[in-house]
């Protein structure tokens, strides 16, 4: 097993900075190494691309460039295999890598940092990380969206109540509900897509804050790492964490969509609703109550959203009030940025695994809308179709509802004679909409719950999910980037 070991002293406080007297306890306290170990592959790729550029512009000899890239790729392979050990003792992963190169390659290793600062080096590693993680997350979200659409096509015949104000509102199909879940996730996916675009610029070459006097070519690094552009202003770039804010916002958006889906599942699996049956494979029991089948997975998904929102809040507060340029405060972006990807993808995978073990109870679902009360609006609209002003139709239907309540019978059991006694415009055609299936089929307005409208919505969901999938697939993985950098001439 290969270890990253620092040379005598600490490179971050000696050869790199010209100082070696920092209090050890403060050096340990100020180190970001515990977090940014997770950036090692990104930093190695960025350094290899930087070497490629230095060679191209003549700032490195070919032999030195080959040695540096070879050592960097070797460490990348170790990191990918999980055999690269990064011991404590450095300020961050960037200095740890340079320490290893200096140990292994002597003066050649000292040439790596030519024409760059840790400021733009960190920015590059973070942008590579965010782009990679956002693309991977977008792919997972797209997969869940497609699965929801496929499930919806199997549930078109299930009728259940939709809710407003936490009360039964109107009958809809289960396919319509699944489509609503998918739509929320699609919007979150679109935010992920924006986060990819915001991170997809190369910052390397901005130096500490104003660029460099050395004859570099920033576009070489951008091209090798598949960035479509370089950032425009060095001072802005090295202090910019907007792309990280966008990433944590996108992560929070996905978790919020999952949280709302999870709440529906938690409700629908209770005995009070009983619209969904939860399979034993995902149900959790109680330590005391043997009858319990708890939807713990979905409750935990809902709980994870708090951490996602916390990551976003952390980033927003971190940058509030910072001056232009780099400040060490920005080091504290690591925990929020690096934890967002695993957090969000874990929740997405939990929902994907859990959904397949949920089944609708068609009889219980339709029973919840069979008393006719949720079809009151449909009755009023049926009267409107006969020419009655809506407010008059609303009043007549309200009187019909009130009469049924007074007599303690379901609205669906009110006789035609009793309805006509309230208003002569009531007839069999109007009262027919009290059948929940008829009411669902009648909602043919764009975005409605009628079967043909739901079919259109699912086509839209599939199309948008495919577009997001293509966006995710268009971002190279870190392994693909390694191949790309390796193939670049030096």
C-alpha cells in the first residue's frame, strides 16, 4: 500500500510558504484534509491537465512532463482502487499530493505548481467534483422519473382522492398522482442541469487573484478536461462559490421533492388512508408493538431533506459578507459540497428500491370517493354545462350537499326527485358525475386527470427525463477524463 508522506517539516509551511513556525495545534485545526481527501482524484486530474498545458507552452521539458503525468496517473489509479493512503500532517489534499511528488521526483515535483495558486487549483477540483456529482445525481433522478412513469401506466384504473388542505378534494387516478411525483422530480432535475452548466467552466490559470505573467494557455486545460469555456475574471473566479451554492440548492430541491413524495407514501400506508399496502421487504417493525408495519424508509427519506437544506444554508451563510477574492472561510465549503452527492443519491436510491414494494388497494381507494362528496364540483360544473351561471350552480350544489348531510346520507344516494326539489336543473345526466370514474374521465382540460390527459403527461415526462439523461450522459466521468488527459500529447 502506497502512502502519501510529507517530507521533513510540513510542506504547506516550509517550501511552499517559506515559513515553518506555525503552532502544530493550529495547523491541525485549520487543516481541511479530513474532508478534501474526497477530492483527490479531481485534484490529480487537474494537475495532470496543468502539466499538459505547461509542456505545450514550453514551461516544462518533455521528460519532466512525462514523469509528472505518470506519477499523477499512478496515484489516480491507487485512489480509484482504494489503496492510496493520505496520512495526516498536511493542510489539504493539494499540498499532500505535491509532497508525494516532491518526495518521489525531487526537483521535478517542485515544478508542478508553476503558474498556478492553490486558489485556482481548489476551484478546479471543486468544479470537477460538482460537475461529476451533479451529472451522476441527474442520471439517478432521471431513472426514478422514468420508473414512476412506467408505474403510472399500470395504475391508470385506480381511482383515489386528491387532497387540498389535507382534506379529500376531488377524485383522480393513481397514475395522475404518480405523474405529479415525477413532475416535481423533473423540475429538480432541471435545477441539477443548471448546476452542471454553472460549474462547467475552467478556473485554472487565474492564479491567486489576477492571473499570471507566465505564457500559459488556459484553453488547453479547458479542452483536455472537457470544459466548454474558461472563467472570465480571475478575481471573481477564485472567490466564486456560486456554482457550489447552485449544486447544494439542486441537491436540496431533489430532496424536497422526495420528501413530499415520501409524505404521501407515509400517509397512504396508514390504516386511516390504507390506499397503499407496504411490502414486508421494506416494512420496519416496532420493538414493542408486533402489529406494526412502518414505512421507515420513506420517513428517513423525508428526514434526509433537512440535511440537504442545511448544506444549502451553510453555503449561503458562508459566502455572506465575504470580500472579493479568496478568503480562508471558503475552505469550509467542503463538508456541504462533498456530502451533497452521496446524500441525495442515497435518498433517490431508497425511493427507487421502496416504490416497487408498494401496491395500491383499488377497492379502498375508490371507496374513499364513492360517497359523492368529492364530486360536488363536478355536479356544479355539469349544471354550468347546461347554461347555469357558476355561482348559481355552486349554490344549488351546496344546498344539495347540505340536504344530504342533514339526512345523514351520502351525496351519491340523493334521489333525483330530492335533487329536483332543490333546483329543477338537476337531472340524471348531472347526477351521473357523482360516479368517481365519470368525474375523473371528465377532467379533460390540459393537465387534468382524464386518462387521455394523463397519457399526454406521461409522454412529456418520458421526453423530459430522456433529455435530462442525455445531459447527464454528456458529462465525462472522472475515469473517462483520465483517459482523455492521458491521450493529450505532451
